[in-house]
C-alpha cells in the first residue's frame, strides 16, 4: 500500500505541464536559497537524503531518520549588504510501546534582510538609512508508517518588514514523504510553501491614499533519489524541482483586472558528499539547472563545501561546516559557515 501511495504522489509531481518561463523574482526568495552549509554545498538536492544530517526545511518527513539529535547554526556572508542566517533542530523519537516506528520533529528559523539602504524623500533629500527583514519560523512533524516509509507535514510562519510601518505575516504548509527502497537507496518528495503570500498595507503611511498589495509565493514540488555509496563512502543525490509560479494581476484605469497565464520551471539539482574519514567530509553540487530557460546554464549555482566533526564524549559530536556557492548575477560568491551539535 505504501508503495502505491508514494507512486501516486510522484506521478502528480512529475506530470504537471505549463508554458515556458524564465526563473524570475517572486516573493519569499530568501526562503528558496537553501538551508545551511551542507545543503548549499550539495546543490540543495536534499529532499531524499536520509543518510546524512537532515533538515526539515527540505522535507518534513526527513527527521524520522535522524537518529541523533542535530542542532546547527549558520551565518552567510553575501554581497549587496544582504544577510541570511539559520538555526535548526531535527531528531527522531520513539513512540512507546512501538519500538520500530517513531516520529520526527524539526524546528528552524531563517532570518534574512538588507541593511544600509540609502533613504531619500521625493526631493532626493537624505532621510536616513533604511533596512528590511524577512523571517521564516518552521515546525515540521513526520511519522514512520513502517520502518522504511514516512509522511510529514510542516507549518511555516513568515514575518517580514518592507518599511517602518509596512509589515506582514503569512501562514504556509509543506507536505512530504520518504520511501527507503533498499538499505542504500531512498526516494523523497515534498510540496513546499502551500498558500504562502505577503499582503502589504500602506494606509499607515499614506492614509486614505494607501493601498493593499498581495504577493504570492511560488509553490515548489520536489522529487528526488539518494544513493548511499558502497562501504558508506558517501552519498549522491539527484532531484527534479517543479516551480509553480503565481499569476500576475494588472488593473487598467477603469478597474478591469487581467490575470497572466501561470508559468512553470523545471529545475535539476544534484549533489554528493564523500566521507574521507570518520571526521572529514567534502561536498559538491549544482542547483538551478533550468530545463525551460533559453540559457540552460544561465541560472546555475554550483557549490562546494567541507565538514569536520569530532566526538567530545561518547554521545556528543561538535563540528564545523563550510560552503562556497556561486551566484549567476554577481562575481562574489556566497560563503556559509555553520556549527553543528549532535547528541544521542
């Protein structure tokens, strides 16, 4: 039965079709960049990776396979005065009296923003330095329906500021599942940012002249596979992401609303992690290979990274993770440095 359920979800994700589209700028872009040094360096091809340290950001059912508790904190150095910071937790819990089943819990917080914005009025007079921020607070829960199959749901709260008194909140949902076909191969799917949107109101600034603007997020559907290399030497993952971009609405002078056609993107991701020793791991991957773009290589984001973990007691491991990722429209790379804690 579980195989049939997984197959149905997989077919739904793969069979959506639509018009050609380029990857564009939509609301909530900070939440689609990835999570942590491990994910960034492996091309964010993490929806099915149960063989390494996981994050519910990619799939709420992944935490069902995180035997050790895992806490990671990350800081990202970016150009153009941008910031992107992470904190996350994931762990599997046994539900008594069952011994083979269990549940997984994942928590995370992503904070991003832009500072040092030169603020000026209509007369070009400087009025100070401005800043914006965006936050995603995440709670993911997953359940093992048997030892090889899990389903999960994630709950998101977005809280963002565009200007001093222009703020918004939004609730969104994720769905996901994992099926471990055999000890060295797993499949995963996830649908993310369901119902996510920003709703901006400017009446506090402009009074009766204020307006209400709604910006919907793209919905992401991911389907991937992860293979555990022989002798536990590492992992290799391949993933297809379908992006369901929101429609744009335009209103003419007499109030007539026109909606654009829905557009889609199909993104290929892959990543690998090699375990050179019990403590040292190297990683590499490529994100955003757009199958519908005129320039297939125009939006790619290759990444590289390294992780080092050392045991400080029988049950506690502490480590450092670093990732280096290239962006398509700037010469400066993204650097992410993370600290990880693992415990039983």
